[in-house]
C-alpha cells in the first residue's frame, strides 16, 4: 500500500516532468497489475480511483505520452521566454531617465507588503538568501503585533513553529525570549501529536521581533501605503504546440501559438513617509524616498503580499460596521481593487477576537489554576531550557466557564449582530461564542481560559480565550459579568469581528508564487488561512522563493513528506478553502515522521543547501545531532543479550 501511495505521489503534476514517456508507461502498467491483484478490497477501490486519475493525465499510448511531455516543455518555454522579457524590461529600466534627469537606478529584488507575522518572516527570508529587500508597512512600530491571542503554538501549530526555527526563522527565537508560560499539549499521547505552546508577553514579543528584523543585512524597512501592484501584460510569448491531426503521418502537427502572460514590475504607493534607521538600510535610501514620492512607483523583480485581515477589512461590533483591518488601523481597500483588476478571484472570510479585561477586576480565588511545565521546553533548537528567559518565573492561567444564563441572553440577541450570518465563513476550530451557542444548543457551558497578556510590569490585561464575539458593547458587559470570577470585571476593549478579502489559493504554485502573474507571491490570511503560525510558515516560504527566483536561483519547495508546512501549502494550493484553514497533525499522512522533536533534522540542511539557512552554528548543531543519533544506533545494534 505504501509503495502504491508513493507511485501516486510521484505522478502529481508538479513532479510529472521528472519522468520520460516510457518510464511513466512502465510505472502505470506496474501499478495496474498490482491493482488488479487487490481489486476485491476496499483499498483497491481507493487506489483504483487514483490510478484512473493518473491514467487520464498520462494515457499509456506512446503518442499521447509524447503529447503530455511536449505540454510540459511548452510550460517551461513560456517561463523561459517570460523571464527573458522580464530581464529585458529591467535592463531598459536602468537606463530610463526621470524628468529631472535622474536615472531609475533603484530596483529592488523583492518588495514585501505588510509587516505582520507573514511579512516579517518573508522579509527576513528574502534578505537571508541575498536579495535586496524592501519591507513596506503602515507603521513600523506594529511589526510583531499580536492582533488576537497572546500565545503561540498548540496542536499542529507548535510543530509549525519548530519547522520555522529549523529554517532560521524569527518567531520561535522571539517566543523563547518573551514567553511567560510554556506547556506541551498532548504530552500523555505519542510524540507525533505533541503540541508545544507558549503564553507570550505582547510587549516583549514585539520588542524581540523588531530587534531581530532590524539587524538583518540586505533589508530596508519603510513606512508607507501601497495602492496598486504593477505588472506587464504581454502576448509575445511564442510556443510550439503539438496538435493532433489525422492527415499527418505521425498524427501530430506543430503549430506556433502566442500565450498571454504577466510579470510583476513593482508597486504603486500613495506615499512613503520615512525610512527606518537600522544600520542595514539601503545606502541610497534618501534618494529612494524622494523618487518614490515623486513617481509613486517602486520597481521590483518580485513582490510578496502579506496583508492579513487588512485586505478589504471591515470591523463589526453589533450592527455597527466600518472599514478597518484592526481596531484603529485603516484597511487596504485600493490594493484589494488592484488584485481584483489583475484577474484574481477574491472571496470573503471572517474572524474575531474577545474583549480585553482588566486583571485587577477579576476574582481568581475560586478558579482552577493552570501551571506551566517545569522545565520549560524551548521553541528554538538553538536554545535549551536555560535559554528561556522567563522559564523559571512562569505565570498561571485560570479556567472558568459560561453558563445557561449567558447562552439564553445571547440567543435572544442574535439579531443584534451582523457578523454571525452564515454567508461568510469563520474559523471552525476557533468559533465565536455565538456560533458555539447556535451549533450546540444542548451544551450547558463552554470553557474559558483567562490568559494574562504579559508580565505585571508590561500589562494589566487578561485575554478571555474562548469567548470571541461581536455582540453590542452593552450585551458584552452584561454576559461577561455573569461568568464566575468576572462578576465585577472592567472591560478595556470590547470584542469585535473582522471580515476581509482573500484570494483563491488554488491560483498559487507550491512556491506561493501566483500562476497568473510571474514574480507575485502571497502569504498568510490573504491565502485563506488563519493563525499566527500558519501566516509565519507561508511567509518564510514565499519570502525565500521570491528572493531566490529574483536573483536567478532555484526555488525552495517544502513537500508534504518534509514538514507540516508542506501539508499546509499543499492543501491550500491543491484543495482551496471554504473556511479559514488551520493546521492539525491529523491532516498529515506523515505525522509519525514529521514531529515537533525532529524538525531540525528534517529541514535545516535542506534549507541551508537552498541558501535559506545562513547560520553555520545551526548547521553544525544539526550535524552533531545526526552523528550522536548514529553513534547511539550503532551502539544498540552491537548489544546482544544471551538467553541465560
């Protein structure tokens, strides 16, 4: 069964080009023979479906196999011709003069739009592979902002964080320095489903992320607003196509067709207000700032869009709705229109966040405490338990519940919220309180975790995990004070929901480059996912590939068998989304092999070979780990026990 699975995987469209027509014919014939032996079993029926799919992709006929092989060559020819035209465009651009006589000498390799978790990892990865990278964000002080819950990791998500770290990412190191409670979920079960999780101090996390990203060579950070993406649309890509013709002796004739294709050339900005002084910024940043504000054009070989919930974002509280990507921050409306104009199909999704509570107004004495693990488990492979800054002074979380009085109050006021309409999907695995009450009417209570948003010196707020909602403010306060321990609670910010635009991720390649426009990449919630970890995972892959391809290097693909990040991306680009996508270990058929404890062994050397990992200490550490495992394995093989 495993052998047949591997055959099925090897014949996916992305790997099709590795096989000659004769090889494919032999593989299919062997598969067919094996299937015929199993035709009475349930497994056979499932494999037979896969066989039929691949038979239609590559029919056993020699002529049709040749035809499919030619189609793949044609796709390669289009890419080569497109890259050639793109290079000519940028070569000509270098000699173009502005009205004041200055030449357009500033051409970026990669521009990252957005400074959230996806944007930060994308910018860092792009710069690490050697690309001249520009990160543009509305407010550089918001880089590393945690919009929703003050925590990272969990079941599935914790594995993503370890995989990001194995590829030299930022977020895991920042969590180790800012975490205030560490736990491994599912510890009583097998290691395949262990979920490292950390409660994080918002202030410290943001500080650590900004400290890291400002110390990365090749990276310039600016504050500004993006209004449009720029691309060239060409119909000048000639390709020889084999078409069937009964009059031809071979049954095929050659025909030259011209394919329309687009490639990215940069972005249009409304303004760029300032360049952030980091010591690593582009040396001609003053000239760039002046040019960008005069021409409104920023030229780049690749662009990565990581707009999160800001793309067409709309805030909902009760029946009130207004444009925003986050409370107090403007959405990206013009960019949403630009993406639609480029030909992308946009959908709408929604998410939400609970109220923020004043810690001093909560009565904890009758609530159940939750403690962190001792010793704490770090997220970064470059740290030990001693390397966790607050590992020996972890805070407690507290458990409480909703009740039937609350459920009745909210049920009677469903009509007071526009956010709970079913036409737009929200996250199934992090549902709003309204959704839980509506879908599970017989359930008498729902769990709430009261999680501190930071150390006492940094925050006096508590995040009530489990009761995100969009009820009007007066109803929110009313039901909050019905919760045990919150009878006298004070609210500093009421819960709200947010709707936002996303693209159909099936329009992306596994590199997270769009199929529609060469050089345009997307990462994070714009692709229909939800969660900090999913966003950061896509960011590191999109940024690395944008940097690699813009500097003429081979792209970096993470397969399903390599990592949970590979599962995340493959599911998005292959299946698409009908609700916000969240990673679980159950989604991976390789979960016994892709655990949280071996991400460095799986990914670090692969990423180093591609140029994504540049820290040689990390590579040496992985080599030492592999060597130690091999020594232990050989020692165990040498042991023997006599029968006596």
